[in-house]
C-alpha cells in the first residue's frame, strides 16, 4: 500500500469518525433538550403540588382553630345549660312545687294497642294483671274493636 492509499484510507476513517461524532453529538443534544424539558415539567408539577400542600395546610390549620372555637362554645353552652336547669329548679322551689327529675335520654317507645292487649292476654290471672288492666284499659279495649 502506497502512502497516497494510506492517506486516503486515513481520510476516510477520519471522515467516518467525524460523521459518527456528529451523529452522537446530535443525539446527545436531543437527549439533553428532552431531559431539560422533562425536568422543567417536573419542576412545574412540584411547584403546583407544593402550592396545593400549602393551601391544604392552611385549611387544616383553619379547621383546627374552628374546632377549638366550637369546643369552647360547647363548653360555654353546657355551663349555661347547667345554670339554666339550676335556675329553673330554684324558680319551681320558690313557687312551692317540689321539683322532679325527668328521665334523661330518649323517651321510651310506646307499645301499640295491639301489643298491649297481647301482653295483657299473656299475663297470668292475679293482682298484677288487674293493675295492668287498670293502667292500660283504653288501649286494651281499643285493640279489641
């Protein structure tokens, strides 16, 4: 191989290497631009999420403050309720009527006339049955109509 041929082969190798280098450079630039755009997109998403977190933390703090205020209001109203009950008892006592304690909670559910009549029919004869009849006469007779 002559020197001219070697020079031509070397020039061909340099041209090939330069083309490969240029191709790799453009690929790296494309990847860099794509990665940069993706990073910017992620930064924007992160800042939006940070803003949402800050907003939710503010709402949480406001609701916690509102819970504290409402708890204080409930305690205040409970204190007033107790004093209103005591005041009502003193007014009743001044009038001369003995106060009575009312049952607390839900009032008992009244049985239907039919249920009362069935309960009466199931009772054995005796004083208890007679007292039950006196107490529930209207319900028992209305169920038998």
